[in-house]
């Protein structure tokens, strides 16, 4: 019976850690803030990682709409004065810089791929190429980490890693994204604990 309990405990540990260790940080992954993370810049945040290299890492906080209408931002840009939606706060670095995430059937002008059919744009020109764009978000600023810093934070338990999902990224209820993903990474832990508790009672 001791062997069974040990196996159940090992399984619970594997299941509990799987969301964090199965995937390494890379472009196209979600960083989900742990419940205990109290940094006001990242508390209850979800970050789409855009780059993770030896030179450092950066991404965009995707669940913090500002309430600022996009139509007020690009009034002097031809064809962009009637944009729907709101500006998002992408992070504490470079708050005056606009970045765009676009879902498109083909690469928009002045953009680069992030994952699947999602692209990063860095000028309003990417929005003018509207023929292939089905969804988009505009962000002010970004989240950045020095070389090795993000790896330390992940190892410390500040972040969970999950594959990015375009439907969540462009969903209509951004305020619900963090809770949904936090529960997703916590559910295997609960399942493992339940299995162990059952074996312990035998």
C-alpha cells in the first residue's frame, strides 16, 4: 500500500507541475500570473510572450483594456479614424509606443508572425491592410525582462506557461481570461490531490 500511495503522490506532483515545466518559454505562449504574484504591474495578468531569447524577453499583457477608444488615437491616419474597440495596456515599458496583434489569413503589411495566424504589427499601416485581417488589438507599451530574468521568475513560481489561444486573445471578455487560465493550470493539482487522498484512505 505504501508503494501505491507513493505512486499516487508522484502522479499528483507530475500533474501539478506539468503546465509549468512541460513547455519552455517561447514566442506564442501565455504567461499566466500565479495567484500569489503581488507585483502591481502583473497581478492577475496574462502575457502573450512575443520573444524569448538570450538577449531578453518581452510580450504584451492581453487582459487590461483601458477604455480609451481607438477612434481617438488614429484620427490623423488615413482610413483609421473609425476603428472600433479600445486601447489595451500592454505593459509598463514604453507606454507611449503602440503595438498591434492581428489575426489574419496572410501576413499583414509591416508585421511578423507570433503563432498560428496571429501577427505582431508595429505601425498603423498594418491595420490598413484590412482585407486579410479578421481580428485585432492595439496595445500601449509592453512587458520586458532582462536576460535570464523571466526564467528565474518562472522557476520561482511567479508564472505558469500555457500555449497561446487566439480565441482567448481576441475574446470579448478580457477581464475573465486570467481566472479561466488560472483555473486551468490549477485543476490538475486538485485532481492529483484527490487521487492521493483516495489512496490514503484505503
